[in-house]
């Protein structure tokens, strides 16, 4: 994977979680691994509502959208867009840090870019399994460091 670009909507007044870029690179390697240009955009609920309406004809906020770009049927790039306030509400509901919820949503977007979908029960299960493997890969280095530090 080429270096991941992270864009942040100016109205959010935030910085990307430090580890998110390399966590997503590890997750992508476990899902697909092709060298593609990927961009993660952290945005407002308002911008997400417009994107969801324009591209999915659903005029409401959603947590994550994925936009794959291909040439002759081969993935060459992709954009993942996450509504940060929506992610924050979900994080509170799940009793998890915002950084963890952003990682979970970004991995869901990566799974879509790798060709997974959740239209049927069978493809839903396969996608969840891929997401779990990718999340484990993303978090493995951090967990390994903690284990080594405590021994």
C-alpha cells in the first residue's frame, strides 16, 4: 500500500489519531495488500449527509462511505469518508474510545475496497471475518509491544 493520506474537514478542529495511518496500512495488508492510493477523510455530519444523498440517494447522515476507483476493473485507489460526530456517538454507545471507533469504521471501508459487501447473510459473515482479521492485524503490533514491556 502506498502511504495513506488522511484529510480532516476544517470545521472539526481536530488532528488524526497518531496511530491510525499505520494501523490502516497493516489492516489493508491483511485484507488485500495491493499498492493503491487510499485517502481517509474525517468529516462533519453535514458533509456526510450531502455525500450520502448525492451518491446513495439517502439524505441522512451515515457513519462511513467508501468510494473505490478502478481502471479496467482493477482497484487503483479509494476514498473512505467517516462522519466524526456520528462516530463519536457510536463510540459512546459502545463504551469505546473515539480512536477505536474510527479504526473500526475505517477497516469497514477497507473491507469494501477489498471487494467485500454485506448484501446477504453469507457475504455479511465473510466481510465481518475479514474485518476481524484486519482489526487484529492493525492492533497486533501495539499489543505485542505491551506484552513485551510487561515481561
